[in-house]
C-alpha cells in the first residue's frame, strides 16, 4: 500500500450568470454542449479550515501536481507559479483517495478536458454582422463557494445582486458578414476594464448598438455588482450607460430591454436601499402553517423556499428594483415605484410596456413563480394605463400534468400588431383532471381599449393551450396539447376575419416523430418581434410557409426544409440534409431584413454541417443557385479522438419493441487484435404511450461526437467501448401507467442492449459497467438491484433512490404516494438495497437544487447499502448543484469514475457466462422465486421488474 501523504491546501478561485432572453434572441450555435461547459468563474479568495497549517511542497512528491498547471486562464495546462496553493495528486492508493481533496484524472482524459470552449455566436438584426462572444471553459470551485441566499425557490448572489453562479463572457468580437458570405476581420469591443465579466449581451433593433453588463471582481468593493454598458457597433467603443458610478443592475429577475433604438429600460438597485436586514436573535414567535379550511393542496418537492419573516424581508431586499429609463444621450428618468418586477416587455410600436411584478403575501410552501402576480400596462415614459390582472397566491395548482394557474396567463403582445395584447384563461380551474369543453380560451384586446370594450375571444381549445405563432391578420397558428394522451394539434386561424372558421392543420401524437411535419420558420420584424415567414414563387399567388423539421426516419434523422402551401397542404422539399456522411440542419432564416413576403429566389438560410469525426461548422446557403458559403472554421476540439468509430445500432427487446443506441469504439480499434473491450453503458429512461413510438429512431448516425465536461465518451480515450443513450423505454399503453411495470421494462431493455454488444464481439461479457445521471442514476441503481447478471459495477450521479421522499409525484409520475403506493415502493432502489451485490459509486452535489434529487437521497442510499455490506462509495461534491460545474469537482468526478472502472470493470475477473441468454435466464429464475410477491403487487407478469425524459425534472 502506498504511503498516505496528507495535503493541506488553500483555495484561491471564482462566480456565475444566466443568459437572459431578449427581444432579439441571441443565436446559440453551441447548444449541443451541456450548460456546464458554458460557465466560467470570477475571482474570490476563500480559505480551508487547514489554511493556517503549512502546505507540503509538490516538489517533495513526484506525483503531486500544482493546481495552476491545471487551471491556466485559457483552460489549458499552465506552467506553475509561486502562488500555487491547491495541490493535486495522481497517486492511486485507496487511503490517498479518501484523504486528498482534489485529484487529477489520467492524462488521456485530462487532455480532452482542456479543450478550449468555442465562442457563442449572435447575428445582428440586419444579418450583416456576427458577434463572437468569447468564454473560458469552466468555472472554479471558489465561485461556487461564494455566499448565496436561498430564497423563494431561487439562489441569489448578494454581492452581485444576481442569480447565483452566473456564467460570463470574457470578450466580444464583431465580424462583418461580407456579400460573398465570408467574414471580415475581427473588431474587438473595447473600453471596459481588463478582466471584466460580461453578461446579457443584446442588440438594439437597428443593429447599431450593443448593450451588456460588466462586473469586475474586487475584494471589499462594490464593483462586483453589475453595471450596464453600451457599445457602438461600427467603432467597437464601449462606455457605461449611466454616468453615475452608483447605479447598479438588479438581475435577480429581469434586467434591461431596449425600448427603442436609443433608450433602455433598466432594473436597478434602488439608490435608497440600505444594508440587508439583520436576522433577529430571537424569533417573534413560532412558525405556523394552517389548513383550517380543509383545502386539498398537493405540492411537488420544492427546495430553497422562504422559511420565516426574515427570509421574506431578505427576498424583498434583493429582489426589489427601481425601473429607470436611460437614453444613449445620458438622459435618466426613474419610472414607477420600487417593486419586485419580474418582466418588462415593450410593445412592438414602442408606445407601451407590459410590466409584471410579484408581491406579498408570500408563501413558505411554493416558490416565487406562484406568488401573487400583478400585470399592468404602462406607457413607455412610465405612465400607468391600466391593470390587466392581479392573480392571488397559487398554492393549490394540482400536480397532474397540464394543470395550470387560474386566471390570465401567457400574457404578451401580438408580434404582428403595434400594441395588441393576448392571453389564455383556463376554464377547468387549472385542474387537468376536470373534464370540460372548452378547456382554454384565448383572448385579445388593445393596450388601451375603448370604454366598455370587452376582450375578444380569439379561439377556444379542448386541450391545453401551448402558444401562438403570429403572421398577420390572415394567418396565425395556435398550438394545443395533452400530455396524458400525447396528442398535439395545430390550428390555422385568421385573426382579422371572423367569418373564416378555424381549421386543424396537424393532429398527431407528439411521440410519433416520423410524422412530425416540422415547424414554421419565422422572420424578424423591424420592431424586433418574430412572425411566420411567408414565401412566394414567381407567377404563383399561393401562400407558402417554410417548415423546418428534424426528419426522423428509421435510418436516422435527416433534417429538411419544405415549402408548404398553407391552403392546399401540398409540400415541396427544397432542401434536405446529406444522409450518407453528414448531418446538416437549418438553423435560422437570414433573408428577413425586409418586410413583406420573401421571394423564393431571395431565400437565404444559415445551416450547420457536421459528421461523425468533423466538428460542426456553419454555412450560409442562398437560392436559387443553392450557393454555400462557409463562415466558421472551428478546429477539432479533441484531435486525439478524431478517428473514433461511431455507429447507430438497432436491436429488439424480448417483447418486440425496437430499440436504438449509439455505439462508440476507440480510435484504431481492431476487434481481431484487441478482442472484446470493457464497456460502459450510459443511458436515461424515457416514458412512452405506445410500443411503436418507443421503437422510433430519434438520433442521427452522422452527428459529431460532442464531448461535454462530464460525458461518458471521455472513456474512449481509456479504450472503452461506449454504448451511449440506449433506448430505455418505459411504456404505458392505454389506461396502463408506465411506471407500474418500470423494473420489468427496465431490465428487459438492458438485457437487449447487453446482449447486442456481446454478440457484436465489442464488449467483454464480464466487463460491462452501467451509469447515468439523475434519472439515469435511478436507473443504474435499479439495474444493479434487479439485473446484477448484466453488469460488473455501476456509477450513479445525482440520483434519487427513495421515491417516498417525493410523495406528490416525480419525473413524469403524477400520481401521489397514496394513490400508487406499490409503484413508489417497488421503483425505489433503497427498498432493494439488500439485493445490490455489485460495486456502485454514488456521486452527488452537496447543494443539489433539483426538486427530486436532494443530496440526502444518495446519503441515505449509501448507508442502506453499507448496512447490507455492499461494496459502495459515496462522493459528495462541495458547493455543487444537480449538474457539476467547477473544474476541481469535474476532475474529481473523472478521477473517481476512472478509478472505479479500472478497479471493478477493467480488472474484473469474476466468472460470467459469455452466453448472455444463459446468464439472463438463471438470474430471471432467481428473481422470480425471491420476488414473486413484489411482482404480483406491481402487476408485472414476468420476473420482478417495475420504473422517463430529461434530467429529474426541474420545476421553477
């Protein structure tokens, strides 16, 4: 055993920010990378409790690596410094593994981790310029360690007066888009302080100016608060919007918006605000909650709620804003009184404002999104016009999917009108279980109606309202859907013609991706809104739309662009992705500078193109000659994996359901020479209403193998085969609930996947590991409990393991614990902890803010496993949430995962029969005997077996 070297360390590290929506949304051309890859930190010095003790010099131990050799500013390896205070070690001893705080993963993984982040791109309103928003790779742990206030379901960084953990940009580059499609030289936006952190970048509607926030981290200073800056796009010169240095941005909710081309409406910290309220040493009385009216209130497991009167005061302190109109000429005017403003939306004609705010009484059982909400109409110079609604506290929204708040909701301006408001109102009291027709009604009304003028009914819906795409008085598309049946419908209406009856354009299952006709492309208006683009052909008076679709087929996704006749329903395919080698898609419309219909010969779109081994690049394609101009040339982010092997594979579950997965093999892998490889299966269950939908292909074999900072594909560099995203469908047909046979379907899907990779000869039968994040971790624990014959070990990150701790629904389950007790119990791996005999690694963020996956879930599961003598390990990452963001944390996750796989998968020598069917049958017989009672309770017909969609659903 290697000697244990205890390392004392001091952290010198940074803070985070969210990109807000704007009237002219920035185009995210890097969306396939997880959000954690977009976040980068600020500087904040913190000290460990051992900071006063002497540090051990790395030079005395050859396996110790200085932290700044890992944390260079550009995300690449640095060269060391005298200021190094955090020490990493590469020793692989069990005792060291427990004692040392931060560890370096193997070089093969580290090299990929250091891949630099691509810039984020944003096009100007006139489509003649492109912003390159530059960023660093990942934030540092000290940013996550910054003090935060957990109030009303959100986390607030009090020093910045923003949401906690904001990401940021480090610079802005402007490129002219030349007539031939090429990019001109970069013009850097300059004038703000060195090292500034940039957020909330938005264009003015005329494309002549940029607005953005700037903060500079300095200890014992107010400069970490955000200031609003503006830049001249032609010169790149930036300056503060406010001349006074005491005006700061309040970005807890909304931040600022362009009212016109020279004026911004800004949420500022009130100048009269003093120090934060102090928490009383002695409370004024007990904490009381009451239901003396016997109301039926069911709530999901919300976190970070208000706890007492002090929390209410603190929430008001940080969330209250003063609205200020600020012009580029220096004119400043306060409008309204300080309040908790949550959104401010100018009308397209720049005459009115929709102002939303929340107010007391607050709640201790629901987050701020359900607090009393007031929506008013103001003029753009701050004069009150009228109150649209004042909604009461909404503590009683049922947990059933498609349940909504009572009263007016989805209030907004019509995109195609100067100042017309529309909204929806439920007719079922917001309760999805109530049968009523219509279920929702859409209303519309001018900003300033005539005296006595009542709202006009625009359309009635029997499903739940899902939004409107506006075009003009002759055309709008209205969407409705119903989760339980997966039904979705699109209506064609003529908003300006009452004598034209609405008609259904599309009526289909949202699960049936093969029948998806695509979505209409939208064009930008001079007012900054977006409306459906209409196209016309020469010598053809028909009205055509552009339908942009994923093009799901049994062979994989083949994106397309259809010219669609809205009147006849006929289609003409005018563009389709290369299906042999590349994956291409239409990103946005580029020929929308002018008002009116677009001639097909003037059509111009932005497309992306990638292959299995070629990084995504962007092109502008023009009609009629279909000329293609490449505008980016991003290098391969990890050339060491440039020749990896990728294949989309199809196989069948024993009940006949077709399944798909993506199989990745290491570069240069030759099965005849290397033989079967250790294999990592990484997946996430999904819920379906039909076997046919579950069997449909929802991926492309030609997509670039993007590797995020916690991706399982990193282990290709360690010569693993990776089975990524194998379909784990949980199907509930008809009146059956999918979760009633969760375990049975989960095991059946896993058996089919494992059998497939073994039969292909790429996976060693006794060296197959399983892993997942969130609901994927839940899946992993259940598989190790109920399908131990398939896997040698498991890795479960940020999972939930005891469903009785989320008694009012979880994931896509909307029955309560008391309505489906057996399902809750049988799906919970905690209840089967005694059956888990294979090694399992549990990783969890200490401050997980996801409603269903509190860190205590992993802690209690670990103790249950330990109680039964299971080989297990629990790693709690300090300051981390549901996803992991800090470089130190992510490298520790790499190290833990690699160590676990090397020890319990690569080195596994247990006897496992190569014939998966034999092993499977033996295990099934054993399960059937020992768990027959549980099977009966769950309604399963085969062996014990019972447990859907993106990461354990975040409710906000």
